C-alpha cells in the first residue's frame, strides 16, 4: 500500500489527529471590543487568548509546538 493509499484509508478521526501533538493554531478574535489572538490546539480546543500575535507564536513555541495562522 502506498503512502497516498494509506492516507486515503484514514478515518476522519485519524486524519484529524495528524499533527495534534505538534501544532497549535492562532486565530484573530475580538474580546471586549479589542483585537486578541486565540490559541487553539490542533483539535480546536481553546487554550488561551493573548493581545499580540507575536506573543501567541512565542507562547506556542515555548511549549514545543509549531504555530500556524488560521485566517
């Protein structure tokens, strides 16, 4: 079975779990009328909201995760 065939055979749950332990997402959000940056685990679980995009990325890296923007 090729790699592509293996990926196609993954269930939606298995596919969603790929990278779950290594990625966190940053999404712009509004909090009390102010722009904030929500940090979410790869599965969508909210983790934190901070006031600065760079701080969000630094916090993610500090926890040995790779940050990714969500637009």
